[in-house]
């Protein structure tokens, strides 16, 4: 008897959670990157075909680290070196990266885990500048009743996404932004996670008034361990419905030589039998 699973039927029966934030003019963007802009460059009526049809089209201007996005391993260096000991200056000498660009990243398709740190600590949203260490990640594991395994994509919820439409409040320069600390990053690396993400602008903890002056967690994950970082996720529905384990799908754009890519990640949960 065949034990093959009809993948189409399984996917059709799955609940799909959209983890991407909307992209719009005026959305919060790090001061380190250009802003977002989409405009009509051709409008209906500019050209009308013989059959009466017309078409509109847009011009899109945005940074690769804008909105929900994933960092390529080329994004960060330490002492002039990228992950794997690659010389950063040499790799970028042609104006884009010949090594570790986002086009070299395979699609992420596999198991995902939500570590809802805010819920584990009994709050809706962590305070600005809150530091998430390994012990707090373990608290979130216990809340979820899961154990992070090698190869998992681990998503860390702070609740900060609730500020997304508030611009400067989401950027959080004055207040600081909650995020994973160096201790938390080492905890994830030791468990062999495939990738990790969060619902904030920079993933890691940002102290009040400091902005992105230093980003040590990026160095640990991207440079030392080759673990991609996903930023600006929307994890609110997963949290509200207490979905802690799921199938995870993310495909970066094949932007040759780029340091990151906008993405629209999905969490998939199968229907329970009966």
C-alpha cells in the first residue's frame, strides 16, 4: 500500500499564516537604509489601445532591507571578514557581492518554531531596550511545549509589531527596542537553528538613544555561524492563536550580489485528523 502524501491536498487543507508586513509610503525604515516609494508611472488612459483597453504600471523604489526582509550572509562583516573567512572588500569590489549574495540562499522550507517571549513573560509587548537572553528563550520554549531542534527556523516574538504603523515608535530610537541579546544569539547558534527572525527593525536588542551604532548579534549569527536573520515579521496572529510549531516557507528574490531581500514568509499548519 502506498504511503505517499498528496502534497496538493495537504496544502489545500492547511491554515496559512501570512507573516509579512505591508509595504506602503511612510512605513518605518531604518535610518541606515533608503525609504520606500511606489508610484504610478503609467496611468489608465495614458495609452488606450484600439480595443479600448488600457494598462497602469508602477515604479518601485526600496532598499533590500526594507519591510519584512531577510539578511544575506554578505550583509555584515567583522574585522573585514564575511562568514567563512571571505575577504569583504574583495567580495564587494565590483559594486555587488560575488560571494554570499542573497541569490545564493536556498528557499527556506521546513519546520518553524515560535518563541513568544512577550507571552512567556506575561506581557503584550516587551519594553523598549529589553534584552532577551537564553533563559528567556527557554521560558518561551516551556510556554509553547516545544524544544528547538537543529534545522528549525526560530521566530522570536516581542510584541513590538503592534507599533508598526506608528512610524517613529516602531523605530524606537528614544525608547530603545526589545530584542535578542548576545546570550540569546549564542543559545540559538548552539541549537543549530537554520535561520531566525523577529518582529522588530533590527532583530537584536537596541539600547535607548543608540540606534544601530553596534549590532553584535548580527556578527554572531551572520558572520560566526552563517545563520540568516529575518526582520520585521508579523507574528501577532500566531501568538493570538497559540501556534508554536508549523511548516515555514520563505523565498528570497534572486537579486544577484545583493545583501538582502524583501520577503513574504508563510507559516503553514495542517488540519488535525477528525
